[in-house]
C-alpha cells in the first residue's frame, strides 16, 4: 500500500504556511506546534480582549480583503486603547468557505502585515476552518500595562466632562455610503468604516476618570459609562465633532446612534482638562468635550439632537 | 425628546449578563469593560492556543448545546495538554443567528460551566455577534508552564517509539454514528465525538521527545511529527488501541485517518519507556506503543492496515 503523501501537505497547511507564517512573532513557533509560548514582560499586567467580525454584519463581501484584516486587528486594538494598554500579540481564528480564493487570503494577510507593522504587534497563533456560511473572523489581542493603571468604565463623577476623540459617526455613515444610501464623493466615510483608527499611545491614566471605546454607537456607549458610574450624562448634540463628510451627509441620528466609531469616550474631571488638552497636543489627537455627567439615575439626555433616535445597535 | 432607555439594556447585554457573566474569573471585570486584566504568575511561561469550531463542520445542529460548549473548551484544552501546560483562563467569541433560542445559550453556558469546574479554568473575556450563517465559535486558551519545559512537535529521534493515549478513532466513528452510517448501541462513539477528553495533567517533560494532539487524523498528525523531526515512522495498524465500540464498527480506515481524537501522540525514547509506563499508572491513562521512528525522509508507513486510505482531513 502506498504511504500517504506527507510531503505534499493538505491545502490547509499550505495556506497557513504561505499566508500566515510570515506574520509570526517570537513564541509562535512558526504556527507549527499545538500552542504558542510567551514569556510575559516582568512586573506588567496583561490585558486581553477578543472580538469577532462576520461578513455581511461587520464587513461587506465586496470589501477589499486587506481592509478586512486591518479592521479585525483594529477593533481589537481599540479595546486595548480603551484600557490604556500597549499591544503585543494577537491570535486569529478564521472560518471561510472552501471556495474562498487564494487571493482573498493573500489580501487579508497583507492587511494584517501592514497593521502589524503600524501598531507593533505580531501573530502568536490561531486556527483556520471551513464553513458553509459567511467568513467569520475572531482575534484575541494581548497587551500590557503598568499594574493598576488600566482605564475602566467605572469611575466617572458628577461634574466630569464627557469627551470624545476624533470625529463621530463616520463609520456608520460609511456603511450607508457603501450601501448606496448616501453620497461619499471623497470616500472618507467608506474608508473610516473599513479601516477605523484605534486610539493607542495616549497617556490618559490620571487624567480620565473613566473610559471606553465607542463601538455600538455614541449614545448606547455613553449609557454604559452612566451605568458603570451610577450617573446620568447630558450630551449637547451640537458639540459632537463631525468630519466634513459627516456634516455634508446631514444624518445626525446616524451620528449619535450608529456604531463602528472606535473613538474613545472619556469622563474627565474639570481639574484635569488642562492635562487632557496638553496630551491632545502632544499626541496630535483631537479631544472634544460633548457633555457633562450629572448626579442622577443612569440615563443619557441629548440636547439639540434630532427628534427621533433609534436605540443603539444590539446584536441580539 | 425622551432619553434612550438605558435601564433596559439591549438584548445582547442581557444575554451576556445572564449566561456568561457567571462564568467569569478574576480579572474578567464582569465582562463589563473593554478588556480583561491578568497578572501573570511570576516566573512562568504562558502558553496560548486558539481554535474555532463551526456548526455542521465541527459539531451538528442537533448536538445538545452543553456538549458544544464542552467541545469548544476541550479542543482548546487539548492543545495545552499537547504542550504539557496547565490551563488558567479562556476567551470566547460566539456568532449565532438572531433566531437562536435563549435555551441554546443557557445550555451552551451550562456546558462551559461544567468543564470550567472540571478543568480549573475561568472565562476571561469575549464577544458575541449575530451571523446569517451557522453558529461559529472560537476560544483562545491561556495556560502556563515552567519556562523551557513545553513539549514540542520537533525532537523525535530514530528508534523512538510512537505512542498514543487512550483509544483512537472513536470521534470520527461517532460522527458516522450520528449521521446514521454505523450503529452505536452504547452511544460511546457519539459521546466521544461530542465530548473529547483532553489529556491534561500528565507529566511528560523529560519522557517524550516530541508530542502533539491528534485532531486531524492519526496518520496525518503522525506525518507532522515526521516532518518536524526529519524522520519516517512505521505504524503497526494492529497495535492501534481501539475501544470495544470502535472494534465492533470495523472501519479501520476511519480509525487511522478520521479526526477528532484529541488523544496525545508522542515520541518516546526506549530508555524512557519505563518512566512513561510509571506515569501512565500514576495518571491512570492508557499509553500504547503503535510504531517506531526511522532514519528516513519524512513519511508515514502503515503495516497491516486497510488497503485503501484517504489522506487526512484538510479544511481547505
């Protein structure tokens, strides 16, 4: 009986070797072992987050595959940014139909490679599987931080300002643009939907009293800070920072409740505002005060907003 | 304008709070923050693995949901077992159709809870998402080990024996049984397909020269040890240990090439066989020598096997 041909690996292993092995960091053991090894940096607390993204739910079948890889990494990196952590490594699982062309994997891996270089992270391990359904991706990101210095969602106090980084609403408007529902002549909105900007590298420990990233819509996520702090917040819709493209789109209800921003949402005591603005200048990141926390049962009040608002995005 | 009702959370958050928050370990921050915090045990090397399982590919729509949770954890735990690591924590991502009944989540979480207790692991974080496709699950498992003592796939030497734990083929035969293709009067095979047994807690450092777990079929995975060691292996099919149920099934080609065993595959020098058998007795785990590594180009030879063998399972 002829021996199984072990020199020609099944296609799954060839795919991993060609596209994912080049992404490996130290300890990944070339993705050729059952698990990866990692010696933690001494004296540091590790920070972990896992996010899944699904074709047609979080990205579109026609999105360039490199942007899908970058979005997967960036939504996970954004969680580290929300905690004030520094990224190190990630693990990846990928389920795709058997018919997925090799060029898709090549593009996806190229996007990962570009953002590995941009954010200083390396692939530590993962798994590939087939699926009869849409492409389903998951990453677990590993970062580190000085023990006790993680930013938390709890901690806001009455009188603290509510601040955001960057501009709000671009991601959700980008999805509308890609669906042909609004114009996007500069492609700014589509690009922000496909490739969000995790706000890593900011030094907010000792400045922000609470923090999170905005993934499910500004109002819903502001609600999370309220519940975690036992407070209400009043948001002035006119203060919410918009890109030129978002302003032209004229869809304030989408800006306030759409998801996919991946900007930071912060509570900042008035006494720390000068420090916040100094950090904003150092990092060249825009921070905008959009509201105030109030001593009241958890709720989100919007002043000057559109008359009808859907509640935030919920998967279930 | 009425404020969004932040007291009644969207269903996604209720689902997480009811089913997954009770699974949390220290550092998971009640799954209410953007990421989890983890202070690594001093002086220990961490071990990471991530595996995905997909409905209809790795489990069946009619499988009891508790067994799906247990299988997800166990296939990941098996990777730690293959490296000789001790499990600590895991992160979970879950994509399911919006129509998935709450009882499915309750059963899935109950299975996780049972195996958390059985294996001493806790949930550290994760994500839930909707999908228009099959349920897609992914876990990243975190373990620890004495630095430098991980078992690796490389390291087998000519003359080393090829050993397996437990019995081989039950998982793949269980899938055939669940499809109605073979009889399974005791349900032993179906149970082994649904709830594999990760071989944790064995002390094989200094005994095994190479190790991995068998997930893609005995012959294919033996080929991995051959490639990693630059060796051939000769397997005596008559020595491959079978459960009574597998023997009755009479499908040796499935036993040798089917996946889903999650037993360990080891290379053991002859001089360490006494130590291996002592460890087998201590741990009450069966170890069986099924072949010998040979100084030849990587290949897998089977003596006394069935006349036609499909090559191992490949996802792509």
